């Protein structure tokens, strides 16, 4: 299942990162600056449930418009869905 995560901050980064850790097909839709940060430092999660750094995550922007599941915060719906 292809999963699109809008944003890779506290919420999207955590849940998308955990899904990627579980070998799920996750694509992060992020701004260019955030994409560069992730490419340089990896996606870093610091959590009481275990720390994680995903290095070289290859899917930082959608390559296709077909996703089976999307993950985004409620306040991001307007930006992600509406033109």
C-alpha cells in the first residue's frame, strides 16, 4: 500500500517515520527546505518509545498521483486538497 504523508514535522515525521521503519511504502510531501534537511541529516525521531534516524529516505516527493492512504493533520487539509 502506498502511503502519502503530508509534512514531516512532529506529527507526520513521527507516524510516517514509524511506518517507514516497519517497511511500509511511505512518501513524504515536504517543502524543498525540509527535503534538504532530511537528505542531509535523515529523518530523526526522539521518543520515549525509542529513537530512530531514517537515513536516505528516497521518497520525499510524490512520483505518482496514486496513493491508497494519506496521512495529514486536520489543519493541512485545505492546503493539501483544495486548489
